[in-house]
């Protein structure tokens, strides 16, 4: 609980402060509304116009009262004032409608472009970025931070400028219409309103603390329900009830403090804010009594004063929202300023490189960017001839998966080089290079659409006939046909509606459809039962034909027929050869692994 409060305090300290540099940086986000700048400019003009029109209402109200009393300054009748009011109302309605619609165009289209740019940037960033970022934080930037900017573009900026216009125009009106009372109002009213703003900020802070404590107590409930079996098994019902009770007690204590300050704020509003207003009205009443001011002018003044008070209070709220929006732009710009790995714009037109699949690792040294103190590969060298099949064997953490990830250009190596067909992979266009590769992982992740869509992921423009042929070769067509919807069967989130073997065969069909020059298998059958493994292995054998293949395997039975096996340990090759050759090495690591797997206990 204390840690959460410290984190919240740190967040409060990190709240951006307005400065020229921050405003200039934040203004960069306006490039997304530049295509709609004329709608924005015209909307701002209508905003100015509607604010001026709005300020006519207090004037017309006062004029109406004076006309009714026969003390009007201008030769005008009540009927004429009524018609003017109708015209002003109509004009105000039309201008407001047009302004809101124009700002909607700017905000909706501008934010849509921003969301698109953010998403394109995210999918184009290297794997390292995602390893160093929290998924929840990235989603927050795509949702809540963008929503803050949407609010800023659609409401906050417009209302902020509107309040400024009302404030300036209102003070000018008051100075011209009632200079004596204006001086009294300007001397007292702003101080009271500013005081109320600071009061309100403190109360909001207490309200936030109350909500946090309530969230903490809800967390206790959530944890208890999720782990109810453990609670029952350890007979900790009383302990959990006590823990929840303590959390509720803390919340009540904060809530009562919050209530006390709300009560004081109410006293402040009634005593000081309304007191100041009544004092101004009292002074105005004396002026009416002395004949130096008409009743209509006094009413006009009071209405203007109320509007100005609301504008001052509104400026405080909108200032806070603008600070939040500036903070959101900083978090969004951090993503937009990241160096991308591939260009989404070029990905569509990038041609597949004509590669045969000769692979050479030359003295490759590598440490993960997030763990630079641990060297994963230490001068690794080996070669894979085009069309041949090799297997990587070793204990967990030996570096097998790293070798595959480096071939996919997921990371930059620290030393050495990786070449395909005699060219360094780092000299090739990443998208064009990766079009030659396909991977069938151990844990297949499918997208939440249909089976057809998941197979098409290997080649989005493929025909139904090509999809069906790929499914047949992957031994998947039989079970696909057994579903009522066939290829249109929804696989569920991450493919949960399919069995492990079915998911693997969909992944194999996807790889077959891509027709890669280089195939990567990352323990593709290790999590399957014996029956599913045989079916998937048959499909894999078809997929392996004629392709350069690198297979990571724990089950050695699946790699007996590969051309070469490399035994990896601590980022180095300690043994290499065929299954038969390695099985003959006395006290060899491969022979020890094979003995454990093939010989009955």
C-alpha cells in the first residue's frame, strides 16, 4: 500500500509543467491535424464569433429590464428586443453547430491518423523495444494517452480559448458599462475564485486517495476470490477477513477526512464566493438607489460577473487538462521517435530476395540487449548448405533459440557475421530478406479469426485452392473439413478452440503456403501427445523437402535423418555430426542425451 502511494506521489511530481520548450515539443503532435487545418482555423473563427455572440445575452437582458421600466438608453421596444434575441439565439445555434462539427472533423480524423501512425510505428519496431517495454504501458499509450489528445483536440483547446475570449471580452464590457463596480469586482472576485481553485485541487487529491484505498480493498477481494482454494486449504478465512477489514478502515479514515474538507469547501463557497458576489450587488444597489446606475445595468453586471467567475474557474480546470495532454504527447512522441526496424510503407512493395539458402555463421558473438553481462554466443561458427537439414541440440539456455532469432534479424550481433548466399544479412532489406523465411514454433499463436485467415497469414493474396492444398500437405484438411464451417471456423483467441496438434498443423500449412527458402522449426512437436506428434511429423517431413532447414529439438527421435546435428553448450558447438556419428562418441553429450531418451529405464 505504501509503495502504491509512493508511486502515485512520483507520478504527481512527474506531471509536466508548462514551459516554452514543452509547448514547442507538444506542438509537433499538431502535424496530425495539419491536413485538416482549414477546418480547424474556420472552427476557431466560429469559436471566437460564438463567444462574442454569447456575450450579447447579458447586455440584452439588462436592456430588456431597463426598457420595461422605461429607462432604456436606446430607443427600442420590448418586441424589438425579443426579435433581436431570437436572431441572436438562431445565429448562436448555427455557429455552435458548425463549430462543434468542424472540431469533430479535426479531432476524429486527426486522432485516427495518430492511432494509425502509432500502430504502424509499433509493429515496425524491433523485438528489443518490446522486451524493454511493458505491454500494459504500450496499450495505455495507444488508448488512454491518445484519448487525452482526442479530448484536447475536440474539447479542451476550444473551451480553453473560449474561456479566454469570454474573460477578455467580459472585462472590456464591464469596464465600459460599469467602471466603478468593475474595479471592486476585479479587486475581490478573482482572488476568491483562485482560492476556490486551489481548494478544489486539494479536495481532488483527497478524493483520489480515497479511490486508491478503495481500489486496494477491492484488490484484496479479487485476490481472495481467485485464490479461494488456497484460502480454504490453509484455513485463512479469518486472516483474509482481518486484512480486508484493515483496508476498509483505512479507506473510511481517508473518506472522513475527505468529507471534512468538502464541508469546509462548501463553507468557503457560501461565505466568501457568494459573499463577494452579494457585496458587489449591494454596492450596485446603492448605485441604483443613488440614480447612478439603472436596474438593467446592475443585472447585466451581475450576469457578466457570474460568467467571468465561471470562465476563471474553467481556465483552471482546462489548464490541468492541457497539462495532462502535454504529458500524453510526451509519452506518444517517445514511441513515434523510436528508430524503426522496417518500414511499413515499403513492406507492401518489398520484393522477396531470390535466396537459395546457404547459411554461414562466422565467429558470432552475442549478448541480449537486456542482459549485456551474460554472453549467450561465444564465437559460434557453422555452415548450412542450401537445401540441407540441420538440428540444434542442447540443454535449456544453451543458445539454440538465440541462433534462430539472430537468423531472423531480431537482434544485432556483438561480433562476427551471419551470411546467407555469401551476403551479410545486415546488408539486406529486412522485409525482403524475411520473406524467404518461415517458422513453426513450439507454442503456436494463432490470431482470433478463422482458420482460412490464419493460413493466409503465410501468403495474404493466396487463392482458396492454394489454401486447401497447403492444408492437405499439412495433414490439416481432414480435421478442417470435419468442422461445420470448414475454413471459416473461428479459432478463438490465440487459437484456444483448437487442440495443440491442430494448431501446429495450421502453423505448418501457413509455412507451406509461404513456400520459404529457409525453414525454422523450434521444437515443433515437443508438447504433443504421441498420436498428434506422428501426424504433425508427417506434415513436417513434407514441409522440409527441398528447403534449408534449421530444427531445434529436444526429442532426438525427430532428427535422426537430418544431414548434420550440432550440440550446443554455453553458446558454443561442442559436438557435430550425423545421428550415427554422434552416437559413437564415447562419453559424448549427444550420446548421453540419446541414451536417456531411447533406452528404457
